C-alpha cells in the first residue's frame, strides 16, 4: 500500500482500527498503539532492529494481535524542514515496509520528540540513565502517535468515516 497523508490514512481506516506509531532508530524501533477510538496513544514495546524481513514479520504479528489498520512513522526532519540522512533512511524504511505490509502509512514530524521525552523522564520521573534508555524509544513512539491523533481530532470530520 502506498505512503499517504495522515488525512487519507484516517479516511481509509475501518471504524475501530488502531494506529501503530513508530519511533525508528538505527538500532531499535519504538512502538506505540492507539486505542480503538484513536484518542490515546500508549507505549507498547521496543524491538531490536535486525533486517527488514524478520523486522516486518515481528511487526506483522503485532499488527494482527492488536487490530492495527494504519501506521504512523515519525519522520526525523531537520529543524529547517529539510531531509537529512536520518529522514532519508526513514523514508527508505517506509518504502520497503509498505512493500511487505499492506497497510496505509503516513509520516508525522518527530522533531524534538525524543528530546521532549528524555527531558520529561529526567525532570519529572527521576529515573536512572539505564531505565530511561529502556523507556525512551516506546515513549517517543507514543509522543509521535499522540501528536498525529491530536492533529486528526482537530480536523473537521470527513464524509464516509
């Protein structure tokens, strides 16, 4: 399925389908899951990245288990809005993933998401560095997905949904 806009993704979803949010790192993939009403994003799991085929198989199992109907992938664009090497790698991952997982995928600007999560964990949660490292990827995925959910909630209702 092609990479699409967030509005088109939402319009194509079945009524109770969840969204799966991604924080793609070079070594891990943080995942977050929306509720069926697509109001709240919750941290789910962090996967250690390997190669596309085994990663896609693990993602497909998660998608089936949780009734996921669409994917939201954080896009790490530069502060000036341009694509750097990480954004280009993320776009390549998305293209490859949509060839093996037949779900709509949209990008969400993830600028500063990891920094915001790390700051919250440091300032408010008083967690050790080791514990923060275990949590930050899935919390960043939830932060990304929540931003997309909030954007969709503020949009006027589309006909056919």
